[in-house]
C-alpha cells in the first residue's frame, strides 16, 4: 500500500484564478469520470483521483449509509487541492472533510481536523469512525476534558479531530516540556479547518495563553466607583464608530482632582491607562451583550457565535476593570509563560485547507493572511428559499413592535419561525414580549448554550418559535417537521443586521437546506447600533404612512454601515497581525533553539566550552541532563520576561504618536533590539547557574491556559493618543 501512495498536491496547479475563488470545472470532470467506477483499497493509486472518488463514495455508502453527492466529492477535491471549499448549510461538509482527511492520511500525512468547539470535534470523529476504519485510517479526538494519556493516544492517530483552542494549548504545553518524552503534539502537517471563516478570520487574532505562578488579580473598585459618577456628554464622550470612549476636559479635571494626579504625564502613563480601562468597562462593555455574569464570574460572549467563550478573558487590566464594575472577586492571574495567536497556530501547518458556508465574503483575508483561495461548490439541489428585502423602520421600538406582529401573524399559520437576535439581552426581551401575547418561544443564547443541539434540532417542527443569538448556525441541521414544507418551510427572521454580512448569510442559511422551501427577512431600524456606530452622519429618509422606510436611501445606509463595519474589522485584523507577526517570528526562533537543547547536546557543548574545569568535575552520568535543565530553565524564564516586556511596550507604544513617531515602527525597533540581547542573557544566566549549582531553579507550581480577547475595541490607544495630542 505504501508504494501506491503518491502526492495529490500539484494536480490542479493551473486552475484559472478568478475573484472569489478557483475554477471548479476540473473537479466536475474528475467526479464524472468516477461515476460507475469501482476500485478496491489495495488497488488504490492516489494519483488516480477518479478512482479515489469512486472508492470513498462506495465506502461512505456502505459504512455510514451516506452516499456522497457529486458536489460533496467536488468539495473533497477542493480540500485536497489546498483550498477553502464554500458549501452551503446542509450540503454535507462533514463527510467531504472526512473523505479529504482520509485522502491526506493515505499519503502518509498526519491530519488535524480543527473545529470551533468540543461538541463538533467529538461528534464528527465518532460519526465518521466507521468510514475511516474501512479506509484503513485511524481517527481520534480531544476535548477540554481529555487527559494527557488520552491526548497522546489521539495525536498518534492518522486523523485527529479537536477544537482550535485545545490544539493550541497542547502546542503551548509542549513548548515548556523539559523531557522529550512528555511532548505529545507531532510536527504539524495538514490542517483541515471546519467553519474556516470563524477560525481563520473571526478568531485569528485571539491569543492562546499559557500562564503560571498564579496569584490573585487586583481589582480597582475605587476607579469603578469614580467612573460611575461621570456623566456622558459632560465628563466623557463616546466615539461610536471607533468603539472608543474618552474624557472631556471637564472629565479629566474631575478625575485629576479626585485622584490627585496629572493624567497626561508622559512619564507616568499608568494612571491614565487604568482610568481609561475603567471607563471602557463602564461605558462600552454591556452585561448580557458583551459578557454575562454566571457563578460569580465574568464570562465573555463570542461576538461571532453568540456562545459563552469558555476559558476566554480580556487582557488582565480590562478583565479586572469589568470585575470591579460588577463588584466581583478578582480572578487569578499570573505570568504569561508563552502565547500564540490562532493565526500563528494555523500558519505552522505546511498544508492548510478548510470548509465553511460563507467564505467568499472573507476571500481577501484568506488570501492575504494564509495564501488560500476559495472554491465555491454549488448546492446539490437549487436553493428555493425566498429572501425578502429588509424591512426598515425609523426607531428601535417601531422595529420591535413590527417584529412581534410578524411573529404572531406567521405563527398562526403553524409555520416554524427562527428569530436571530444580536445579543442575549435582546433575545430575552423579545421572548418576554412574545409571552405577553401568550406565545411560547424557546430561547437559545449564551446562558443555556449546553442545550444548543437539542433546541436547534427542534426548530423546524410545526408551530415552533425559536429565539436565538448567532450561536444557532454551526453544526446542527434544522430538519423540517411533518407538513412544514407545505407551509413554506422554516421562516428565518433577523432582528437586525450584523456587523458582518457573513453572519447574516449564516442566519439565512438555516432555512432552505438541500432544496427545502424556506424564507428569510431582516428587520432593521435607523437607530440600530450598526447604523449609529458606522454611519452616524447619514440622514435617514422619512417613513411611509404605515411606518416602514421604503426609500432606497434607507437600504443604502444600512448596507453602507455594514461595509464600513467590515472594513474596520479587516483593518483591526491587519493591525493586530502587524504587531504579533514579529512576536510569532521571534517565538519560532526561540523554539528552534529550545528544540536543539531539549533533543540534543547543545546545552552540554555550550557549558562545557564555557567552563571546562567545572564540566570535568561533574559526574559523567548526570552532567549532560543537568546542563540541559539549566539552559531550558533560563531560556523559558527569559522568554517569559521578553513577553512581559513586549506586552508593556505595546500597551504604551501609541503614546509615541505624541512625538509624531510611528507606533508600529517604534514597537518593531525596540522589540528587535530587546530580542538581540535575549540569547546573550540566557547564556549569562545559564553559566551563572552552572557555576553555582546550589541555587534552586524553581518552575511554576501550577499552570493554566486561557484565551485573550485581544484589543477588544480595535486601535483605541491610537485614538487616545490623538485625543491627548489634540489637548496639548
């Protein structure tokens, strides 16, 4: 079998490039050639793609009872060619991914199928297991409850399913291993990313963090109390579009008097930063929108999926400010021992491909940050969903009243309704209004996310009303109940446009799966946050006598606001990567050196050359390991200090704009200069310990992992610097 394994890469290198994707005509040709062919596993030549398609089609049919459609095989070929396959909801992405993973595995490559959460990783690995077994491919999965032994066994399989956070945390834990035998993650080869737009774009800049030396964080209750007394419009203003808040001259004077400090002392920016964090927590972060409080802890809500972001937190300063705002006990914090962004994690893999229902909208980012192209795979059956134009209203109360009327009207026909809301607070408010009308909606939001699959699976039953945040749209099909197709299928209503058109498309895509009937409409107001934040200067047209804004100017303003929001999101992504890619590069260099120490005799040779007498006096059977542990300790210690230095540098770097310097250039200049001293410092400390062996090298007694919602307001420090510069 091994002799028949050959590389598929390069088969379609000459595909025609076009905006949004690649030419899929060659995939159609291969699939047509596969029709009617049979091939046995022992006869498989992976250069014969038609034969491969014929084999996986028959194997999936016999083992899973799922006979792949032609379009699923086309999606598989796109994945094998290293692209992102855009496949609509209900088109069978899970099976396409499994067939592609098997193809890579049969070439001898380790494949990591990377998902957005634990549930999907476990479900898909177990669901596809019979197919993999028949193909001669082993499969495993990890989740946040997996033990080290279970993780080691799962990574040893040909195909591993795992959430992006857990794979990243394992990479970080391996990074601190002091014994080669304790590392569990094999060298990266193939990343097949499920819900690729969510992982590669929405969460790309999220840092995964390994921390140690725990202690309690410090809250700032006095600052929380102080900012609560400030009045918007008098003491502070909010830049709606920039998601920034800043003190007015009167507000700054009040804070300075209350604290007895000069806020704008360039040599002591710490107080200004703490006050600004407290003000951000007070004015820009809203309970049940940006976070919930559960079990006495602040839990962040993932804005792109509406779920609680498990193990995720803001940077320590902002986290402490929100905890102080809610009068909660401070959570533990500690030194950051190492970190890697999701984007940096994915870019480790020599081969990356993925699948999602909404990729074309982010094709620019996929190309810019990962070198990926999008292959748009047509649906197996034409989509007959009826998408109505937006219904636009002057005010939020007008919109809400019309939305409730529409839900009641449609519900009386028995047609199931899925209402997508923008946040937890809105979902609960809408449910309360519906109950006043004797309607019984099922609410799905971050507060009951554990019930997601069960709730969403029932959303297509006759008479069902499901009110959900954006979490409803990933991983679970909504199948129509008996008689529902005759009523028009599932009716999807959006309570407002999202900041990303992809999220709107995902919501619409819950209806009309696999040629089912369905419908969708969005209710929008000229007072929605999207419009007020990203098109604040636009003057909305007047409403018609029935209260609906039908003038085309209204639809233009909403679309314009969404385009601006998407542009802001892209610029935040670019800006974050400009800062983090230097850190990622330095991390790679340090890790390369660390691997030479961990797996070889680099430490022994260096210390023996530095102090031959001391080396000769040491016991031969232990001196090499002693040298290894000394160098590893100081390498890790110096890297931790380097990370802390870069964090502090970045937090204050935008104040350099006061001197008309480029913050990014200044960051790079100082970060590179600091890194150049790193190796010399590691050598100096290692030699010092080598010559004074009685000094204890104490590592953290405990470590833990979490994700950071990095830079949650975009480039606020740049705007802060501009505000300060304008005052002086």
